C-alpha cells in the first residue's frame, strides 16, 4: 500500500520501507516522526486530507544537501556576487502507514 504525504511544502509518494529526504524536521536522529497530512492512501483520495490516516517514520540522520551556487552579474557594470547555499534536510525511513 502506498500513501501521498505533504511536508515542507512538497508532496511525496511513499511506501513502508522507503527512505526519503525532506526539509529539516525538529526531531533528533533515530527519533520517531508522524506525518498527519496524508493526501491519498491507496485508491482513497482525501478532500484535502484522508481523515484518520497517518504515516509513521524514523529520522535516520540530519544532514545538509549538496551546495548550490547563486551567481549574480550585471554586464558592463563590474558587478559580480557569488554566494553558496546548503539546505538542511532530514533523511526519513517510512515504517508504517495507518488508516482508520
């Protein structure tokens, strides 16, 4: 059985045992996390969420993504700015999908 969850402004299709990378969650490593915004479970579509459904997971690690370079330039003006950014993320293993 699969579910579609919403976290960090994004939607993820998950099954039990999947490992996903989501926006940073305020949970310590090896801590339990529960996603209550479940948009779809199997063939059951929510309006906007499925009532009584939840997805449980375990935070495997807190880390940062690969660095992206933000480069700004204005031609002929001697204006150049180089800036890097690394987004903080959580790696989560999905353990259970519960439907009431």
